[in-house]
C-alpha cells in the first residue's frame, strides 16, 4: 500500500523559505490520475489545502498562497516538494502531504505530518 | 471560495448511541463531498467520498448522505474508537480547490 512521509526542518526563521519533501513508497508517483497535494493544519484555523502537483510537473495552488508557493516533483526519487517563501508566524502549522485520486476527489492516504514552527 | 460549515462543534454521545453530524456548503458542491476522522497526533483518515461511498476498510456503521449544500455523516452505533474529530471537505472543479469544514468533535 502507498505510504507518504514528510521530511524537512521543524524550525524556520521569519522571512525565510519553508522547504519540505514528501517521499512516496509502495507505489509510483508517476501513476496517471493521481495528484499529490500539500495540506496544512493550523491549531486554531483547521485544515487548509495548499496546492497539488501532477507527475508531469503541472501544478495548481491555493490562490491565497499562490504568490509564495512552489512545488516540484522528482519522479526518479518518487518524491515531491514544497517551498513556501517569506514565512511568518501565521505559517506555523502541521504540514501534511497526501494523494488525491480524480475518482474520489478526496485525500487518501496522508503522511503522518510534520510540525513546522516559524520563529526567530 | 466555497465555505464549509459543520454542526455542532461538539457532540456528546454515549457508546452504542447513534451520532449524526452535519456539513453545509455555501454553494452547491453536487456530491463532491468527503468525510475524515482525525484522532490526536494522527493525520486525518478518509471515511467517505462522493458524499456516500465508504473508503476501503471503513466499517459499515459509518454512512454518508446528501447532495448540493446539505450533507450528513451518521455513525450508527458509536464504538470507543470512534471518539475523534470529524471533518468534511468539498471539491470544486474549476478552479480546482478543496476546502474543509472546521470540524465536529465527538466526545463521550
């Protein structure tokens, strides 16, 4: 079964760039009809979809974050990544990677999540 | 942006009882609606997609219904492992977007 695992720094300084990688195991990231998303969960503001990337490199981002987000995919490593620039304390959250299938339009499975704190 | 509103915020029930959770969309999402369960320290787990289809391995006591703007998740007989937070999530086709409700906490 497909499993996802996030990795990256747990602490990022304000105004710097948050960078995370999601490693996919148990299945190919290049499988058609599957989209790879980042989702974050703020303690007080719930779940927020950040954006997705397809194995071809096509992306779509949440308009509220679009100016600061970039995603990339490395099919040779079965990984995809998130960069979020100019972070502030408001970007402190648990970040999840997840798979979405166009047959369900829902996220399954999810990674375990990684807490990223923005603080000096 | 489509806004999802769940009710109630907290639902107090006893094991063995029926639980009914509601989710309302600010505009029609047809049946592009999913439900998730989240326990402390864990990622959300998909329960229901397309409003009423159970995900793989989800017990039959979980059922979803609704279309358009009004949706319901029913847990027919609560087990101890069902006490958790439940989120609904909608999908909008264009521009593509996913938004979540604020969650309903099911507690003893």
